[in-house]
C-alpha cells in the first residue's frame, strides 16, 4: 500500500474505532497495528518492544508517584485544612466562597498535578459551602470542574510530564513556564466568579479574629509547605521532577502518619487506587508510543510541515490553526491522548515557522487543558457530576462562563509570550 493509503487507513480506523465506543488505548493500539500489518512496516514483535520501551523512562516515574501522593493527601485531610484556611482568608467578601473554591483548587493542583483528583478532593468539601452561600447548583458544579482544570496547568503537571517526555522538552522548563499562565488562568476564573456573583444573593462570611486566623494557618501549614518544597527544589536545581515526585510521596505519607489518618487497610486501598489509575494512563501512553512510531515511519510530520508552511504563510496563521484544532480535539479526547497524537504532528510545523519551543509548548498544553472542563467529554465535568450529583447537562451549562474565562486566559498567554518564557529564562540565567 502507498504511504497516502496507509495514512488514510491510520486515521480513519482511529476515529472509526473511537466513534463506536472502543476504549481509547485499544483504539490507538489497534489502528497502529492494522496500519503496520497492512503496510508491512515492521515485524509485529517490534510493537510489543515499542510499548515496553516507552515505559522505560526515568522521567515517567514521576506520574505514578504524583498520583499516589494525591491519594495520600486526600486521605490525610489536608484538603479540609486548606479549605478552612482559604475560607478565613478570602471568604469575607461577596463571592468570596467562590474565590476560596478556585484558590484551593489552585493550591491543591500544585500538590497533585491531576484535574479530576483536584475536583474530587476539593469538590466534596466546597460544593455544599457554595450552595449554602447562595450559588446555584449548576454554577457551583461548573466552577469546581473549571477550578480542577488548574491541576494539569499549575506545576507539577502530569500532562506536562507527558508532553516533555514525548517531545524531549525539559520538564523543569515546562513547569517554570506554566506557573505564570496558571496564575493568569486562576485570575480569569476568579474574575468570572465575581461577575457571576453580582447576579446572586450571596451571603458574606464573618471576619475571623487574628488568633483564629493564625490557628487555621498553622493547621494548613503542612499543606502549604508542600508546593514550596517540591517546586522550590525543582526550580533551584536541588532535585529533578522525578525525584520531587518521590519527595512528594514521602512528605504526604509523613503527613498522614502525623494526623493518624493511615491504617494498613487504608494504605492498601490507596495503593490499589493509585495502581489502577496509573495502569489506565500507562496503557494509553504505551499504545500512543506505537502510534507515534507509525507517524514517524510514514513521515507524516515532515509531509505535514512541507504542506502547511507554504499554505499557512505565517506563524500567526499557524497559531490560529493549532489552537483551533486543539480546542476541537479537546471536546472529544483527553489531553494526554491529544498530546501524544497532535504534538508530534503540530510542534515540528511550529518550529519550522521559527516559533520558540518553550512558548509553543506552553500554548499547546494550555489550549488542551481547557478540554478538561469542556463538554461533552471533559473529564472534570464527569468528576464534578459524580461528586456533586448535579446532572451532566446542568453541570455543562454551569461551566460555560468559566470556559469563556479560560479562553480569555489562553488569549493572554498567546499574546504575551513572556508569560511562558520569562521564568525559564530567569532560571537558565
């Protein structure tokens, strides 16, 4: 078969299998295997070897460790202490409880790197508080789904570990470059909250005394210190992102022991949950490694670059096209899958236009992260529905104003390259 026919077979079979509801990991693996077999590209035994080799990465060890750390933190009660502290600090203004929800999502995101985990940990606590304060149930559910999307953006980020490993970009630079865009995204979500709060009859929390504030700060100190230790160590060069993940697990485990929250039965359950969560992600990564191998073997990225560069005409046109493609893809597929499919295709084209790799990478990941909160397949919406019991349609309606705010943040990240490049360049200097 010709290269063109194999390319058509690869993508038609991929989207066809996804359309009939086959699990993403199996759809990716099956379409790649069919293409390899039909084209005689390589012996089938190399498929298994590619899958094993894709998992043989020191950097990728960080993913299961951060996932385990997140489950340990949820068990320790750190999220409750964090919410109480943020409520005392931000909750005494109209719309302040919404600010608490977003700020706690942002801080908890810096502990786990996972969007759904952030929604689960913070949503169970904040949803009743938001509704009691006067927020409609759909808005409260949508706010939590949007706030959880900060998880894959605020470092440490599992999505950016996957991107950095796939594209050979420094994980530390990715984390540093994502910090300011993450703060901008959180600021836009908070602004949307204040705009919405003017529509509702919200209660205003009582101001805490200085003594009570100090007490709540002390209780939350264990939680607040973790991102300082983990991110500070990465940015200062004391340890790598993978070593930081190991430190995060040790720190979370110590906190659980300090609060006496851990029993052998609970520890076994946490390890089982972490193993199941990681196994699903690892299967997708392994399958996508074979898919990327087929793309490279068929020289699809090179041909796409040769076709797009003269037809798009400029870097600006390429950025518009890339963002549009990723926003549409984010409606239907998880960010990790989109990274593994589209990064090898689009990033080389952007580099051919002379776009800075660090800036391009952060824009790429920020665009995809909006997919976490976007219906119909945003994983954070499903997690919010499970936690809040608000129907999917209502939660999807409630998240729309925050999706618009996230798009404003994305526009700022695109228009101000320094948001993505200033901290990495400062660290490099």
